[in-house]
DNA sequence: TGATATTAATCGAAGCAACGATATTTGACA
DNA sequence: TGTCAAATATCGTTGCTTCGATTAATATCA
């Protein structure tokens, strides 16, 4: 068994299976990375989910997206996108307009202010990603990606 | 670039760097695994953190652990362990006793009821781990563990 | 000793998340 | 057409998280 996680957990026989050890390593790594992301976003008062939504909307461009489409594209699934959007709208980063074509759907768009915020975050976010994972090098990153995609394919 | 995550995100140019792609793959995979864990734990009304605490305490045995030590050993860091323990104590899965040696610390122990709960969860948890990651096989799991540990070492 | 700092755990308040239930609008079809 | 089902987004409630402040006990050291 690998020693690093064992040391972190301070137990002598922490794992009952290789699958479990992998799981714990994944969760730990994720936690570690998310912590860095949160710190980078904290000055602008955005949560990772909110940042994710703004980027999704920037990707969608002028035509915007329906609420449900935003929910589908989020990295982590949010059971109540409405209130997430509420907070972004209150701060002026997105706008909502009800469609006349189908009055059930509400189209969401990122505002100019939202785009400015994203622009300001671009460099810091690139930096933190690099700092956190850059030391692995291209080859290992690709291996890791490959393994993770395979892990999700069940 | 790998195709799977790109399809999930439904964007044509989602990544500005390999590090970012790795990060997103990690978060997605974690999310996916945690979802399975949550479903397995739901019948007993435990959150992953609560389950984690019970296992930590079982590992510590009769002598128990101080609150702070529990917090240190958790997989995901919780800024307020007190209330997490409150809920477990209310349900009878743990007990708390103030130490006379140093009256600042409170020792936490898992109760018999807590141990029973853990025993009942053992098989379902082993099953879900196997179902989620077993298809990778021993070799790839070890590779993944190795890469994840390396990723955290920055 | 007495004053200050440190450590351990808890609590108050505010905001957030999760789960269902509820409008509102549209579609399907007898 | 009228009725029922489906889709879309929102809201109500309850419980959980988080942040900082607070209490209490111990350690430090002039």
C-alpha cells in the first residue's frame, strides 16, 4: 500500500480494498484542489458553482441558455439552480428574461459586469491550476485524465 | 484532447489548459463517486462525513479521540465538528466525556449502536466501491493512486 | 504569583443547500 | 374543444455550513 495517504489518515490498517483506497485518494485530492480554487475566488465572493455558471454562460454567448440547460452543464449538479441564479442576478452578473416563444422558459445571459469579473479572474485561475497540478507534467496529466475518464465509465 | 468530458460539458473549446482539464475530470469523478456513496448511506441517514467520523472512532478503539483529533483525521475538512458530533450523539452513535486530566478536551467514542450501524454498512459499502471502480482492475487502480498522491504533493 | 497567550470546544447568526410541493405554461389526444 | 399529463421554473421549510466570537482550561514567563 502507498504510504502517503496512510500517513495522512494516521491509521495502520485504514483500507479494506484497493477500490476504497482509490476512492479516498480521489476525495482527498479533490478537496485539496477545491480549497485552492475557493481561495482564489474568495476575493470576488464567488463560489465554485457560481464561477462555473458564469463560464457556462460566457460560452453560450449572446443567445443565452435556459435555466435547465445551465443546470445540465454544471460541473457539480445543483438541485436548485434558481437560487444560485438569484444571487448572481442580485449582484448584476447575469440577467433573466422570460421567453415569449415558450413562456415557461427563462433565458439567462451573462452581463457585461459578469464578463469583466471573468476576465479579471482569468489569470489568477490559470495560476492556481498551474501551481496545483503543473508539477505533474504533460505526460502524467494525460495519463491521469485517461484513468479518470475510464473510472467514470461504468 | 479527450472526448468524453468534452461531450459531457457540451462545449467545443472548454479547456484553456491541461491542468484545468485534469481538475474538471477530478471534480466530475469525485462527484460521481460521492453520489453513489450518498445513496448507499441514505437509508441509515448518515452523511459521508458522519460515516467517516464513525469509522475514525472505530479505528481509535476504546480510548477514543479528542474532538480536534477527529477533525484532523477526517477525509474532508469540517470547520465545525461540534455540531457534526452533536447529531451523532443525539442518535446514540457516539458518546462524549470531558477529561479530568485536561478539562479542556472532550473524548469522543463510538457506542455499541454505532458499531452495529458500521457493521451493517460494511457489505453495501464494499459493494458500491467495487461497482464503481472495480472495472478498472488492480493495475490501473494502483496507477491512479500513485498519480493522485503525486498530484497532492505540491 | 499575576498577566498574557494558547489551546479546546462550543455557540449565535446569517446564509446556503436539499427536498418536496406549487404555480404556470405547453403538449397530447380522446 | 376539454382534460389530463409533461415541462419549466420557483418557492417554503427545514436542516446544515460557515464564520467569527465566546467560554473555559491550561501553559508561559516576567
